[in-house]
């Protein structure tokens, strides 16, 4: 709140925007990388959306909350504890209204991941300021704020410039909310009893909910009219994952109906099953089941 202005949220002024735009320019490649495809991206999408929502909760932008709430619901839950330091940094930046020293994160994040976090915070800060500017302008037009013609003109220009970008984002969020609404829930994984399941079968059963947390993945694979079986081998241990017809089943060993066998290491699966972010799966080979 500034002077006699009752509007409680920060809006897009040059003084507030410039530090974030400078930060975004510095780390711009990190923003593109964070939205990349594949296991090598430096920031897991679920973690990215948690960082975005942490900033948005501080700034109170209802438009960003709606859009990225849809993203978060669409992608599913991430790790509960792995990114707390990132969220604390994001909230601190939002509360300060400027980029803060990222050195504490540099102690445990690789450079590319740190760059992606900084870019994500800067990008959503700019989006929050623009979104709040829309509400600020509406408040002026409805006389809930002082008219302030110069400030109102600046806000109108900001809104006009942002509209072409905001419209597709809102549309995409609407689509994601629709997909999340119609996608089936994550089913209970049918697996051997704890004392009978081998290590790989146990890890697969624990990791499946993370893979199926994405609403589009659930919509596609769970409603398959046939059951698709995939064998997984790690060293001398093997298990089979079967998905389709609304069911998910994990069995010890490679079953005769497995279409392919995926060979790799246990560590990436273990990291996913325990809630860690999977960033590298470099030793995976796929071959037809014989």
C-alpha cells in the first residue's frame, strides 16, 4: 500500500520491474532449460511449479495462482521435502521485492539448476506484478482506488502489452484443468506382498504413483483398452509392470506377456521412489522381450 492508495499488492512499476528484468536477462537460458523436455532438464517440472506457487502466494496474484495451480494439479505432487531450501529462497525474494543472493543455494545445487531456479523466480515475479496490475487497474476503474491518471495510463499500457501472452496461458490452464478433471485417479498398485516382492518390484510399486501423477499420462495409459506389460531388469533382479484397463500391476520377474524389457540401474528408480528428483537416467537400454 502506497500513500493513500488502498490497493494492497505490488503492481508493475519501473522501479519494481527493472531488477527482475535484469535478473531474468542474466539467467534467461535457465528459463528455457527449465521448460525443456527429457530427463536432463535442470529443474523438475513439479519443483518448478512449487517454486512458482511459493512466489505467487506471497505476491497474491490471483491470475498466476489460477494458471500455475492448474499446472500443479496437472503435473501432480512432487517431493514433500527435497525442495524446501528452494521454496524458502523463492519466498524471501518475493517478500524482499528484488532478487537476493543465491549463494546459499549454490552450496548444494549445480550451476544449471541454480540458474533455472533464479530464472523461474524472476519470471513469475514479473508475471505476478503484471497480474496485480490488472487488478489494480480494475480497482481504479471501479473507483476503489484513487483515479491517478498517469498511473492508470501506465497500468493500462502494461496490461495491453501483456494481454497477447496472458490469453494463451489462461487457455492452456483451462485445458489442463479439464484434463485433470476427466483423468482417472491413480489406482492402488497391485503387487506381491512385502515379504514376497523382490527389491525391483517393491521400488516399481513405490515409484508408479509419481509417474502417474501427471493427469495426461493417467488419461492416456490407464484407459488403454488392453494391458501393456513392460519388463524391467537391474543387474540380476527383474520385475514386470503392467498398465491398462484402469489397473496397475507389478510382478516379480519378466512375465511372458512383456512387450519390451528395460535394462538399467536401480539408483534412478530408488531416487524417484524415495521422492528425489530424477534428472539423469543415462544407462537405460531398451530391447524387445524374447
